[in-house]
C-alpha cells in the first residue's frame, strides 16, 4: 500500500508540474512577442518619405501643370472614341425582353451596347434579332446635314 501511495504522489507531482509548465509557457512567449514588437517599433522611424535622386533625369514627382488648373472635361466617357465604321458586330443577346449587341472596336475588345449607346460619330438607333442600326450624325468631326443609317447584320450561317 505504501508503494501505491508513493506512486500516486509521484504521479500527481509530475502531472501538476506538467500542467504548470503548459500554462506558464504561452505567457512567456506572448511576453517575448510584445518585447520584440516594442524593440522593432523603437528601431523603425516614425514617418518615412520617399527619396529621389535626379542624377540628370526628369523628376517624375514634379507638378506638370505648374499650379495651373486642369481642364474639367479631360476624361472622355467610355465608348465615345470608337467610330461606327470601326465597329464589328459579333453577336446579339436577348435578356428580359431587351436586345444587347456585342461588338468589337479597333482594339478587338468586346463592348456590350444597347439602344442609345453613343459613339464618336453617332449612336445606336435600334437592335433587332439579327441586325443593329446605327445613326451616323458626324463625318470626320463635322455634323452631317442628313444623318445616315448604317446597318450591321449577323448572317444566318454565323448565328
């Protein structure tokens, strides 16, 4: 019996020391992390500014306008730099009862257009199941006396 009691005491002692080690170890590692963060923050400068040495080159950070105001209408809305003559009709989709045409411009990027979409020299007048009608209102930047209707179709063998 005495040996059993001694074994129980030794076993409980080892269990208690193991539990004590488990609980104290994470606390010490958390304290080490906090100390490391404090040390790093002391070594890092509070604010850093980019430095640039010209060495005979143009300064990319210089204000090109020189204090003058920029024009307010510098950005052209999407799709207006494309001319109707440069548009290629790829397909027509019907969703929720309305047609949407898929076209490409000079750079071959797809563009989804609906009735009323504006281009540099006109707009989309109508979209049917196999053709799109464009109304050309300008020619080389000058307004036309009579607008021209340009029809681009998808041939049945292409559908």
